[in-house]
């Protein structure tokens, strides 16, 4: 009887090990599926938000803060830099002015952009940001998990 009891205990321990090892495998696939669902929710939410934002620009004037600059004057530093590249012996000064002129043009274009969030229902608004935050939470949960 004692021998049968030991045999049953060993069989029970073996089965418990199998159950525990298989539950770890299920946990790993669960975390992968959670990560993928989170990634999909995050992508759908961000796509929906970006589709609801309208982008517009002003005509003829580019601004730095409150100061408005006519569109043509923004190109002057770039033109001066190109002329300096061909006229000067030390090309580095012309290159620096050309880079600064290009940066001024890019900054003036970026600062003239206006973003408008289109009107939507409260339900859509909650779903947009809910998908984004829930997806981001699931992704971060699985990335920061040890």
C-alpha cells in the first residue's frame, strides 16, 4: 500500500510539473497576443486621430512667432549662400550661410502650418483616444514586463 501511495505521489508531481510547464507556454503566447492586440489598437487609434486633424497653411507670409515675414524674403539668405559658394575662396562660409538659409526656409514653412481638429461626436472622440491609450498600455505592459 505504501509503495502504491509513493507511486501515486510521484505521478502527481510529474503531472503538476507538466501542468506548470505548459501554463508558462500559454502565458508567453498570451503576452505575445496581448502585445499584438495592443499594437493594433494603438495603430488604429493613432490613424483615427491623424485622420481627424486637418492641416492648413497661410498664403504669402511665413512667421516666426508673432513676426510675419513676406514669403520672398525668406529665400534671400539661401540665395546669398549660393552666391558665396561660387565667389569666395573659402567655401565653408558659403556652405554655412546656405545651410542657415535652408534652415530658415524649413522653419518658416513648419511654423506657418496650422492644425485643426475636426468636429466629431463624443463617442468617436472617446473611442479614438481610448484605442490609443489602451493599445499603448498593452504595448508598454508587455515591453516593461520582466
